[in-house]
C-alpha cells in the first residue's frame, strides 16, 4: 500500500515502522483519557463512540492514496483504539469473584491473538481484488482505482458487526449506571421476544421501560456510598499505580510487545522485497549469510501471512 502511494522501495520498511509506531503512540496517549471519559460518561457509551469513529477511519483508510493521508488515518485509528483498558475494567466489574478473574481476563488476550492472526490474512486476501480475482472484480473500476478499498470495506463490516453486538448485548457495568435505561438492550429484548413469538407461537410480551421503572437499580444510599469510596480512592490511586511492581509489569509487557509488533511489521516487508546478491554488494555488511528479501512480491499478498 505504501508503494502504491509512491514511497520508494528503499523507504518502505522505514515508513511501515513509522505508521505502526504512530498508531501505537496515539493509542497509548489516549488510553488514560478514554478511561477517564468512561468514568464520567459510562463504559458502554465510550466503547460505542470509539467503535463508530473507528468504522469511519478504517473505511476512509482504504481509499487513501497519499502518504500523508495514510499516516493521518493511522494516527486517527490509534486515537480511537483506547478501549482495551475499558474492556478489562468491565471484565473486573462483571466478574467480582477473585478466583474467576484469571479465567475471565485470559479471554480478552486470546480473542485479540486470534484477531491479530486472521486480520492480516483477510487484509491480504482482499487486497488488489481486480488483479488477483479478475473474474469477479476485474470489471469494477472502483477496485482498480482503489486497490485496497475492499480490505477496508471488509474491516468496516467487522467493526459494524461489533457495534451491533455491543449495542444490543453489552450491559453497562459502571457503579450507579448498571440498571439505567438502555435503548439498545430494550430493542434487543423486543426483537428477541418477537422472534420467540414467531417460532414458538406463544403469547410473549417483551419487557418495556415505562414511567414506573426505576432509573437506578441501586438505592440512593448505595450510590452515595460508592461515590464516596471512589472519591477517597482517587487520591491514592496514582500512588498505587506508580509503584515498583506495576512499573516492572509494564516494562515486561512493553518489551514483549515491542519485539512482536516489530516482527509483525517488518516480516511482510522482508517477504515482499526482492532478493539481494551477497557477493560484491556494498549494501550488505553482515557477518553471516542473510538475504534481505525472499522475492515473494509477485505472489498474492494473501499468502504472505501464512508463509
């Protein structure tokens, strides 16, 4: 995609690393801000806001053909990618039992690992569809003009599915907002009741929210007690975070992420670059035999993640 935007082959690896870095940097800078926003606005609202913005940015990213636009949309995608901390907080609030929390927290990185494996495969499979699948997309001028648009459209559909599932199934977990009215959940209940009525032919009336429904499931005393506890914990929260043990865990996680992300970014570039001759090449100064490329640029890019 960078080559299509006019970046020289000798600078592709540098810009691949830069775009990956700017996405991760923006996500790291906004992570705490999105977390603070979820404390005031609600967990579910912030997650839905991030997903909707991500849908727009991912969709427009596939239609970018200039280096400045590619970097801009990569940065914007990073700015709206700070929901990992919010989701972990929701897991902790959904599973208050300490014995079950390790199992619950292991689900999120497992799903993330599966997505990071299938995501590049889907992106490579749908890249340049007019060239790789001329019988299906060869006559569509849009995919000839924007060869990476189909990958972004498919990614946007995945995000749209996530928005649908989050709005219709995800419950608010923030104290004081757990039982507040939720239009998405109410519509999901109505649709499920209608579907059950059609399938079972039973007289099922969906639950609706009227003027007699309590806005808060907890009592006022419980809400005030929770707010007082949060205000008391706010003072010592940063002191508990900035301590040797959390800092050590953050450093270990950062070092591991640095190596894995660097490998994931540079390995496809290595596969795409042509082979170089080791003898008599002034660009090669390595004490061991190592080729700078494997010459797989002519193969369909869908094969690169599986190589």
